[in-house]
């Protein structure tokens, strides 16, 4: 089990946590070569950090460096993460620490776990993992879903990766008791597109309500999933992405790709099939999610929560 004292905090993150100011955790897989090719990964890192800062919160990028969990990185540490090629999910955290991995880039599940251990209640990512197509045969369900259900953290994302089985992903979240919210939107986003065609269970209009949903959770360990659609100007039309996804998934089957390798493989195929259009879309949605997450973190830190006196946190 990871405790806060075992985590290395950057000076700005440590000061923000000590004074009760807003902090937003960010995963590092998206900023590595496993998430985006260079130099887009460095651009994503800069955009997401600035989006958090612009709204008055402190960004805390998560990673494993020399066997130790980090939240908040120095410029030199960021350079190491940009070149990272070893993915760390929640299950891998104890192994990465025990074996003193040089660089481990964190997924959604690992980052949510570290954020919870550090007392950070808001986390931003691009899109979460979920139930994979064909899971009735393979049993392939992302650890992201269990992590969201097991840690009281608000995860802000553009829905789930579009190549997943989205109806079953929503069913899993319902079974796990995770509130799924749509940010000023009625439809569950599908990463590159604003709507998957599936209605989101609950629509919310403001940060205060999102914070209140976390406060009123019925299980002390359950988190909240806030889905934010990609900005309209950056959306890839659903008619185009459907064909691209089918080709990418077929390629992964032909290449016998499975498990954690599926996501980076399929994302690379999508980039190829869209002539690189997926990269600016990915950058736009990641930046937008970070911006919304910062607004929620500020509301949470200020006590500006529906039905809650100022100065108290969920």
C-alpha cells in the first residue's frame, strides 16, 4: 500500500497540498511515446499543465522514477517521462517499486490510486479504458474501471476510448456503483466524437454539482466519472471514425496484439488511418479535460460545493 509519505512531490504540488489549494493529478502515459508520438507528447504535456494553471490549480503529473512514485515533476524528470516506454497500471505499482523501475509511465488506474493516496480528489485524462470488444471470450476489461470504483477521486475524461465496447463499459460502471456524469451534455462521449449514441446517466451543469456528487457518494471508496465531450471544432466525424476503428481493430487481431498492448497499437493505427488527424483531436480533448478538471478542483478546494458549508471538503 502506498502512503503519502512514500510519494515524492514537486515543490509546487507539496505547497498546494499543504495549504489546501487546488491540485489536479495527470497521468503520464499520454505524455510518453506510448500515448502520443514526439513531439506531440511534449505539446500535450505543456497544454495540459497550462490549462490547469490557467484556472488556478496546480498540475501534478504522476510517474514512477527510480522505483519511487512521483506527483509533480521537474523539467528533467518530465524529459524522462516523455521518453518512457514502460506502462504502469495499478497492479504494477508494487512491482515497479520493488524492482526500482527507472521510468514507469502511469495509466489511469495507477494515477487514480496515487492521487487518492496523496489526498488529491480530481484527476484528468484523455479517455479511460473500459470493456474491450469480445470481452465475453477474452475477459479483457481495463483496470481503469475497478480503480475508478475503488478510489474516491473525480476522473475527468472524454468518455472511454472509442474502440471499446461502450455499452458494456457503461453497464460495468453501473454495476460497480460509479456515478457517470455528462458535463453540460446528454450523451456519453466516444473520445474523438462528442456522442457515442448512448445517453449519459446524469447531466451536470457546473463544478459545484460534480463536487457534491462525490460528497454524497454512498460508498466511501467509490469515485465519480465526469465525461466531457471533445470541443466541436476538433471532433472527428463519427461516420469517418467508425470505418477507421474497424480497420484498426482488424489489424490488431491480425497482429495477435492483446492485453495492455492493444491500446497503443490501435491508437497508432488510428493515427495512420486518419493521416494524423487523430493527434490534434487528442491534444484538444486532453487540454479541454484538464481545464474542466481544474475548475472542479478549485471549487472543491474552496468549499464551493452544493449543500456544503465553505471550508469543508468531501
